[in-house]
C-alpha cells in the first residue's frame, strides 16, 4: 500500500494542495482507488463513511479536467443535499490551485433558476441529488455530452432511499464511453446488478475491517427511565466536556422539546429537523461547524450528510430501531484518527438493542452503572449545562459567486476597518451568495460594525450577527 501521495501519480499542484491541507499519507481507500481511477478504469469502492472517499474520487477527477473547456466533465450523484454540498466543498478545496475551476452543487430545497444560469455559464464538475439532476435533465439545462466520469457516492443509501429508477435514468443519459464509479459502504445484490448493467470490467476495491482507518470511538450506555432522560442527558453533557456534541432523537417533537429545555439552561444549542428551510439548515450547520453552537440536536433524516471536524461527542437520546443506523450515527465522531465518544441513553426494555449492535460491530459497549435509580439527587447530578460558546457567527451578504474568498474576509477583519487580532477569528465558510465567519464573542459587535463600515475586495457587503 502507498505510504505517500507522491507515489500515486498525482500532479505537483495537487500534491502541494494536499501538503497545505495537512494530508500526509493516503487512507487505504485513497491508496487503492486513486491509481485505478487515474488509469481510467471503472471502480466499485466499498468503504465506510469517514474513510476519505471524497478525495479518493475527487483527486482523479481534478487531475483529468480540461479547465480551458467550460463543459461538464464530471458528475457526482449523492443521496442528500447536505452530502452534495459537503462533496462540492471538498472538491473545491482540493482544486484550490486549479485556476477557473467551477464546481456546482445541484440539490433540491434551493431555487432552480440560479442553478440553471450557472450551468449556462459553464461548470466543470456538478454534484447533485438524483431528483434535482433529473429536473435539470428534463428541462434540458444539464448538458451531459462531455461527461467523462460519473460517481455514485453512497450508492447503497440511494438505493435504500428509493432512488434506483432515478439513478438508472441518469446513467442512461450519459455518454456510453465514460468512467463509472460506485462508492458504497455495503455491497448488496442491487449494487452488483447496477454494476453489471452500467460498468465495464469494474475493479473492486474493498477496505477490510482491519484496514480501515478505524475511528477510536469509546461507546457507553446508560439506563434511565423515560422521565429521567432529560436529567441523564444533562449529566452526560456535564460529565464529558466537549467542544461539539451531536444529540440524536427519533422524532421532531423530541428535538423541539430538548432544544427548549437546554436553551432554558443557558446552553449553546441548535436543532436540525425536516421542517427547516434550506437557508436555516445551512445557517445552523455553519454555526455548529464553527463552534458558535456547541450542541446540535437532530433527527436521522435531517442529520444525513452532517460532517463536522473535531466532533468529540455523539449522544443517542433515543435509540434507533436498527443497529446500522446506530453505527452511522456514532461514525460522525472519532474521524481522521482522532478519538471520539458515543453515549446512548436506554430504558430497561431497550437493553436488547445493545446486544444487536455489538453483534453487528464486534465492539463492546460499556454499561455505565446507572446512577438514575431510586434516591438519586437529580439536582446535584444534572447540573446546569449552560456553557455558552465563546464564539459568535457573522453572516456576510457576499459569497463565492461574488468572488469573495476566506482571505478577503480575514483581511477585512484584521485590517484597518476591522482591527481584530487573527486569534479572535475562527472558521470562515463561503457559500454561493453568503459567507459565515466565527469571531470571539467579546469582539463580535465591533467586528460587525467594522465590516459594515469597511469594504471587502473594494465592495460593500452587509454584515450581521446570526
């Protein structure tokens, strides 16, 4: 297996970007996939979430792009809009030394006309959900004649979500001579059937359990009666200090109840559920990623595609009905070789679920001696969880399509108009027409004032605290 990216056949510019991003050695899926994809072969990659598969297909795509041609040359199909946005961001990040690179996310929940106009101007890579890609194909706004590579990311999840017919239609609209790539955490018969129909002599790359960059996740379980769960959650949040915690629930009503309760405690908390508009979803995820919201409560449907660097605590407030969903939930922590913690709250009747999960994963789940049984002083155990974030988020009315880059915002904040120290500035996230930047709470109002009075790239943009 390759020990360095330089041995995989990548260009000096991509190697330089990988070095800038701190990626020293390829993950197993990257080491095995990149040379195959650079050679133009079809591939089925079987690897779990968090294994580095976006770079495994993103780097070969970037390597083969003809930037002088403003034509769609690569198409990536994802199950959710959150994952589409995440993959598009990662490809842009890896392609930061590709002058003029255009990567477009095509997902539902957002107006279709701006996407159509962007396609008319010309893009090199499109990343989208099946439904929205079909919309563009039916409207004639997605020209696929120059597509040389198509990637179906998390193909098994798309099949589980009922997208097989859509996927078949999309593949049938692409040129016959193309590279077809499937990435999937599992390999059900339906994937094998699709591979036989749409791939040519596909190379199978499977990362065995022992080869996976296995996350170091400590798993614990705590028994609590239904009316004790809120106290149990508070105890867990206090007992395990964290920068970011993701709390999973099975129902939107539970999400809303928990958010109200934790907000009343003074906690830095937000929620994510299926009723939120796309703008609100983007905003809360940006705040969670930059740690101006420290606790995020989510349902499984809304939580798909969440990818947060440094997420150190996942809590199952309500246990999922399937062991596979549990594995997917806790896989959000312990990434990139870092350790993580997953704590589950169960009732006595749900203890059987632990055995099912252990049977699937082969990893033990530590049973925490329950402190919530008779005579417990809940007030002493469930201390206030109010740990307000030290950061706040500023929303700026300019983004990628306004040619705004992170360096421009950093310069505006640290220059004469802003006057901030660089250590007071956190994560900067650029979207199409908006940008989010985290700044220290103690200087946030001064930062907003400076941005509104000053300029970014000689232009005025509106700034406000979220």
